[in-house]
């Protein structure tokens, strides 16, 4: 098992690594600029997973710290996947006192449903009540 250290706060994140993954490897933020990644981390609760001083995982929560949180941009570098890194990041977030008090926590995923189900995430109780403006690929157009 990997010796994973969890750190929080934008100042502790390897923003270049997060940007590289999001802009080049993710399916949800392909082409996003460094400036937008940097700005998004400024306005989020950031969590990084580190092994031997190298950041190998990341996740953030966009939240008011009182009623709602949106989990976003979760990633684990391919060489470290399957070692419980994402679970450590999620556990850290969900154990925070402010997180325990949130009325609603939400996220979207294309392929990690089983991971999130382990943490009691389910499909929306009333999916017809959720609305969105969805602009996939918007970062590729910049």
C-alpha cells in the first residue's frame, strides 16, 4: 500500500500537474487554460494526495461551507490508480466537520460511479428537478 499524504489548500497544490491532467487527459476539461485552473483552485477547497513528495491525486469542492458542495476535478495519475488514492481524498473531504453539515453534495462522473457509491453517493432522488447549462468542449474553442 502506498504511503499517501493528504494536503489541503491551493498553496500546497502542484497547479502545473493539475492543469496538465485536466487540459490534456481529462474528458471534462480538455483544453482548459492554466489561468482558469489557477482561478478555479483559488475559489475551492483543494485536496491533494502526495507520495514521496510528488502530487499524484487531486480533488476540489466548490462550496459555501454551510449547505452545499460540488465535488469537481477529481484525478489520480494513471501510475497510481487502483491504490486507494481517490478514496483517501474523498474520505478526507467527507470527514471535515463543515462537509458533514452540508445538506447536499453533488458531482458528475462518466466512469467512477462505483467509487462514489462507496461513499453513499446515489443518482438524484428527483432527477427531473435538476437543470443545467452544459457547454462541453468550450475550452477547446478558446
